[in-house]
């Protein structure tokens, strides 16, 4: 059985009208959070909103902010704990910030029937995709052992890695590593690492050389970090099996793909 909220146009990413925010916060027992700069955004998946057997609906708590020079630091899903977004409204662009743990849950049947989403302010499709992937990244994102991260960061800082990868990101789907052992190790122990670069098909030799130069830099950094580096491959997603890819974890540089509209890695694009 479908819930009335579906017929009223409620989907993931819909925004609550200002006149309804206070009442919904009260239903969630969070009336103390009400302020003029607060808005509520549907965080539940659209299918969950529509399904009557899913009894609750979840909302992200967002706040209007000014767009200052630091605003972009939290765009494009760069940070799993905070997201800055641009919304389109009849009065022009509006800017909001969200914190991952700031959410409320409400029993759907407690919401007054017929309440409608705010159509005067909305996500663009790209910004909605950032928001949905940001919600998912809170629970699912590639994670190497902390000691592995510490060692490679000491040899090649993450900001410098991002800068290097950004030069080839339009042809690069992701850089992956198979790490053994996949756990924390003591100072006197070493990791064994295989590298894999996943690229778009039909690249020119010059483009492949540029990508291979990046994987060579990764290899050099790993060796400098006293790791044992084995096989290094550059392949398209059609040249590697799902079974093989599952043995690897991806260096998380998603914001480059979002920012530049570059190809997304399989764990995102296949959702």
C-alpha cells in the first residue's frame, strides 16, 4: 500500500515549507531547534517515503548560511560529516549547510495529511546527487587501515595527491590498492600493496602515459613509506572482474569527480 505522502509529491531531497518546520520539529520532540534559519530536508529514500510499511520518515536539519570563501571546502561531498549545498529559489540561489548527525525521525502517520513540499526552493539535480551520495557516504566509504593512511600521508600528502590526480581525473575512474594485511600493524612490520588504476576506455597513448605517471608516483610514495609494492595495473572497467575489484579499496578522491563532472567509481555509479 502506498502512503499519502507519495501522492503529495514527497521525495528524497524535498524541502519542508517554512510554516510547517516548527510543527514537524515538535512532532520529533525537537522544538528547541526551531529558528528562522532552519529548514528540513527529506533524508529518507523516495521508495521508503512511498511505502506505508516503513513507518517513519527521516529529515536532515539544514541551516541557511552566507557563501563565504570557505564555503567550497565542504561542497562536492568532500567531507562525510558536513555538506554545503546551493539551492535554487524564486529569490535566487540560497546556501545551506548540513551536519551528518543532525537529523530527526517522525512517524509518518503523525504528519498532517495533505502537507505539501516546498516547491519555491529546491535542489538542482546535481546538488541533489551530492546530497544523496553524502548521506550514503556516512555509512559506506572506502577505508584503509589507519596505519596505512598515516604512512602514505607522511610520504605524499593527500592534498598533493589530489592536485596530481586532478590533472587526469577526466580519464581516471579511480586508483585502487590491495593491501595485505588489511589491518593495523606495528611499527616494525610492513604492508604489501598491489595498485590498480581504473580508466575510461579508448584512451590515447598520451592519456595513458599521464595516468601511468600518477600510479608511478603512488608506487614511489608507497616504497618511500617502507611498503612492499607488487603488481601495478592500468585497466578499463571492462578488463577487470567484479571479483578482482572486490579485493581492492579505492583511494577516496570523489570530490574531484563531482566537481569536474568526471567519471564516477563503480561503488557510486552502480548504486
